[in-house]
C-alpha cells in the first residue's frame, strides 16, 4: 500500500506519516517498506486519468508491505491507527486465503485434467484396437440371404409354397 493511501486511512497527513517513518527508519527494513523510483511512480501516475489541482506530489511515495503496515501501528499511536491496522491485517489475511484457495483450485483442476487425459487415452486405445481387425478373418454379412447364396433360407417348405 502507498503512503498517501495509508495516511487517509489512518487520518493523518502524508507528510506526518512519512516523518514518523523516517524517524523510526530502523523499524522498516527493505522487505517492510521501500520508496518508489521515478519510473515506478510515473507508471502509477499514468494509470490515473488526471490529477486534481494541488495534488502534485513533491516527493516519491513509500510503498509498504503487509509487515510494514503492521509496523506502522507501532509508530502511529492513535486509536484510529490501531483500528485501521486491524482491518488492514484482516484484509491481507483474506487476500492470502483467497490466493491459497485459488492455488488449491488450480491444483484440483490440473488433477482433473490429468484424469480426463488418461481416460481419453484409454478410450482411444480401445477404439484403435477395435478398428484394427486381422485381415484373415472373414467378414460376416448382416441381414437376409438370398436363395442362391450359401446358407440360404432354412425352412424349405416356405420356399416351395412361394413357387
């Protein structure tokens, strides 16, 4: 999360939030917080349609990780800061649970895909086996046979009565 978003949530000025972070710099290692580069900030800035008058940022913003947001509550000692921090931690926990659930879902889909692939391979093998008939086996005809064919009508009385 960016410093100006957190400042709004905590009900403090961005300037004061940054001031508190700089005074407690040892509490914020690089994996807790970092300052955006000009390129990163310009990339973010280009995603906004337009900036309102007076909202031009003089200094590059800080970006806080989940641990950095948790550390902010220890340097901002207001009741609102504590309550906001609790809600932010819950949001991060829900986000993590969603990522885990989607990972489990992807794994289940992959397992299902593998099972379906095995079933299709099995069916294709069976169809291939059925279609590959030995050439020395005669093909039996299906249907009625004429008189002049071998194995014609069985009941000869029927044949005589038709003549």
